[in-house]
C-alpha cells in the first residue's frame, strides 16, 4: 500500500486541469475583457509632452471621452482618424499607453456567474463521462 496511488495522481491532474487552471484564467482575463476604454484630455497632453506631432494629436480630440467597449475598436478608430499610416505606426504604442480603462460596476458578480456556469457545465459533463462517480 503506497502513500500516493495512481488514482490520486489522476484525480489531482483532473483537478488542476479542469478546476484550478480555468479558474485562474477566468479571474485574470475576464475583468479586463469587460472594461471600456477612452482617450482622455490628460492622455492627449501626455502625448504632446512626449513629442507627438499635431498631425497625430489634433484628430484625436474628437475621440476624447468617447467610450469604446474593446481596446482594439478604439485603436482602429484612432487609426482611421490619423491621415498618415506611417505616423500611426510610429506613435501607436505611445497612444495605446494613454488609453484609460473605464471600470465596469459589479464586474465581480459577472465573474462569479461565469465561474458558476463553468462549474455547472463541468459537473454535468463529468456526470455524463463518469456515471459511476469515480473520476
């Protein structure tokens, strides 16, 4: 009789792969995915202070304080506003650093509901895959 059996190792592997890793990934990536982004006045001033030309800053004033649900949508709107693609590529990283996240209220509850739904699906699937109750 060993201290750790192969069944214990198998159950531990299932727990890590099916419970712990998805929980950590959901906790890490769900909240940032649910945020809205905007370009603020101080962000534009910071761009000017860092040496961005007026050809980059001036078109961005019309995007100031408009919320965008995804960061890539805001960046594509910025790209559409800047006339010269070379300027956008040159200052893309600096512009992206100046974007402000707008926190979504009660995002923790959305995380909990998503996590509960995942666990329910996992419970349902394991009951179908392992009908005798032995994982």
